[in-house]
């Protein structure tokens, strides 16, 4: 038998729970059955029905679940996901909950878009995972809903409150109290700032905050939040959460020792329970009536109240409240010194529990059974005392020896694990060094050595033939260009292999100065080929001078290579800027524009890969540009332009 935490989840649901009349429930089910309806309406109808009836009429849920499963006219996955979810609500069957999660996940794949459907399906999965006690399994869906709520907040502003409240509730269940309070306070802030959200939506976050403050003994804050939630529920006619809120306030008063204040709330608690036809609310009322009676010393009255709650919780499968009723009965019967009844209700409690708490309860049960047989076994205990003491010492020694062996084995295991981890890190570093060395060798063989071979071969030709002034000028230009490329390849490789410095240590660089330097270096080549260069004023950029120099040189050199045989060849350096008012940064785009033959669409990504080139050369220059932009969290890409050529763009966030 599985224990489900039902008491706290009321706070999770109380943001949206609305009591529905039977005819409203039937109309919601009819919408769900009608496959002619759009999926969003059908899922919203199921979600609303589920919210309306989760704690109100569990038997009715089970009946309607069977009807849904056997209905014709809707696809089987959709029908079963809704039906099994409702069954899980009514019967709290672990297998049914697991099956509903599986089918809801399948439905999520079918309707996985940024819509209210996805939000509702996620909420259903979160609730099912919570019923299983699998909070880790619920967290990803809760975080996804927080993102969804951001996209939906214009049309559905309330979803942001639901998402924040859900995450706060789950983090509290995981023990992250401060983080939970942060999300819950954010939910209250959204309610207060958004005019379209009614103030009653604050009940859910305030209830969860109250529960946290009560558990951490911050009673004044807990009492304030609880009373504010009660006022909101009364003001907006929300009867369903009132019973739970009065119960929480009674709990606060009991822990503070304010018995009279707690007793004064009992009539309001009972009235709120009667107002809503809910088994759950009736159980909450009985639980706190019994607790108050017990604290006042009216143990017999507490027994009568809690026995009624015990039977009701057992009949309707409210296991958390069943456990609470058992605890109240155990304490009451102890006051009456009826040990046989204490043993009975302790055994009932253990039968429905599956946590470590049950071990303590089992030891209590054994203790009470021992007290019942105390007189009969007293002589036997005295006779066997020495033997039992010897056995205890022997067992203790065996346990200590076993613990030492286990500790030794664990020490060996963790030592081996750490050694392997260190070896793995060393191997990773060696592999990276090998990759860098391989890259360096390839660079030397492809780009640097090829340029040196070109210089030597050209020089040999000039020696063997007559060196006219025209030939000497051409030899000088080509030799200078090759040496310049070698220099920039070496600088690029050094920056590629160097560790990336911290972003905070990189000063802004004046792009105009760098562009002037590169144009001055390439001036002889530009004039030799008669290329026209246009430019504009450039901004300060968050990149090192050497890196920006490599970017400008390789992009301009690339443009020169593709247009040097065109008359006239044209190059333009252009800029664009983009500002997002919801983000602090500004995006600068700088483009190198040419009137060359352009780049085919199939090659616009491949040209930035190592050793990939559409012209003479080893293909290292554009790869170096791409590598630098990746290290600086920037982008580089190619677009066609109005000149019929290509524009190489790169962008930085400033």
C-alpha cells in the first residue's frame, strides 16, 4: 500500500480550484468527449474538470473515468490519458498514476508547442509525480511550465502565478526552503503587479508560505499569511480552501500553546467543511477537532471524533489523513491507558506507510506489547539477563567488525575511483595537446610551407630568367603578400591554442584603428589590383586587438582573392546595430562586402571548416575567424549582396 501526501498539495491546487456543480462537470466531460472540438478546448475542459473534482467527489471521478475509457469517437491515447488520470485521482493507485504519466507524456509529444495545452499536460504530470513522491521527476516539468508561462503571460497571465507557486511548493518538498520562499514571493509579486489577475490568486502562494513558516517555527509570519488567505477566500467566496486554511491556523495556535484561540476556530472550521460537499474537507475538520479535544484533555471525545475520521479516510483512500487519524487515536488511547487499542492503531498506521518513519513506529508497537506482558515475563527477563547481555555484546562486536570491513572496502573503492578520475583528466589533457599538435603540423604543411615554397620557386624563376622591373615588382608584391599571410597564420594559430582569457579582463578595442592597420598592410596589394575600398566608422568591440586584427585580415584577404581578377573590384566595410529594449546589451554587426562571384548556399557553412577552401589556399583563414568568434560568444556568417557577390558578417554583443 502506497502513501500519498495529500494534505500539502491542497496549497498547490488552491490557486485554481473552483467548486463546480454537477451539470457543469457533465458539460466539461461532453466537451472532452467531442473530438470535433479543437485539442486546446478539450484539454482545457479535462483540466478544469480535474481541478474542480480532485478532492470533492472522488467516487464520481472513478465512475466518469470508466465512461471516458469506454467512450467511442476519441483517439485511444487521449481517452486513456484522461481516464487513467481520473482513476488515479479517485483510487490513488500507484500503477494507474504511472500509466497516466506515460500516456500524458505521449500526449505531450503530440501537442508539444508553446500553448496552454502543453501547460495543462505538464501540470497533470507534476501532480501525478507528486502523488508518487517523485519530486525529482516533477521538477523538469515545473521548470518547463515556468518558461511556458513567460510566453503565455499576455493571454494567460494567471499561468505565471501557477508555475511559480508550483516550483516553490516542489522546492520546499525537497528541503530548499529559501529557494522555495523566493519563488513563492515572486508569485505574490506577479499577483500584486498584474491588474488582470484577481487578488484571490494569492491564496496558493500564501498558503505554501504559511506552511513553511509553521514548520520553521516562525509563527507570527505564518499566522499573518494564513489570516490574509482566509480573508481572501471569504472575500471572493472560495469555500473549498477555507477548511484547510482554518486547519493550518489551528495548528499554529496549538504549537504556540494558544488552546483557547484554537478552540474558538472549531465552529468556523466545521461551517466551512459543511459548506463544500467534500470528503477531504470533512476529514480536515475532523482531524483538527480531534487535536483540539486531545490538547484540552478530552481524550474520550477525541477518540470518538478521530474514529469517525479513521473510517472515512480508510473508505475514500486518503492515506495521509488516515495516518493522522491513527496518530491522534494512539495518543488518545495512551491517555486512557488502553494499550490494546494503542497497539491496534499503531499496526494500522504501519500497514499504510512506506517511509523510515515506520521503523520508529514499529519499535513503539513492540514497546507497548512488552508493557502488556510485563508482569508475565518479568521473571524470565531476570533469568536470561546475563545471556542476553552476552549476546548483545557479541552482536555489537560483530557489527563493529562488519563496519570496519565495509569502511576499509569503501576506502579502497574511493581511492581507486579518485585515481581513475585523475588518470582520466590526464588522458583528456594529453588528447587535447595531441589534437593541438596535429593542428599545428597540418597548418605548417598546408598553409605556411605552401607559401614558403611559392616564395622559393618564384625567386628561382627570377634568378634563372631576366628580371625586368615589371617582373621584379610583381615578385615583390607576391612575396610580401605570402610573408604577410604566414605572419597572420602564425598569429591565428597562437591565439587558437592559447587559453581564452576571462571576459572581464578583455578591454574594448577600437575597430577603426585595427581596420586602418590592416588596410595599410594590404595597401600595396589593393593598389596593385586596382581595388576600390569603401568603409564606415566602426564601434568599440569586446575583443583583443590581435584577435580583431586576425578577423579583419583574413576576411579582407579573402575578399581580395576572389575579386582581384575583376575590373573594377569593389570592397566595402559596413556596419549594422540592433537594440533589444528588454535586454541590456547592444548587438553590432560588421560586414566585409565584395562584388566577387559569391558563395553557393551549399558552401556557406562549409567554408568556415578547417582545410575547406573554394579558392587557392589551405582553408585555414576563415576557420581561424570562426574559431575566434566562437571563443568570444559571437557569430560569423555569409549573405548574398546587391553587387552579386558575398558579404561576410561577424557580430558582437556590447
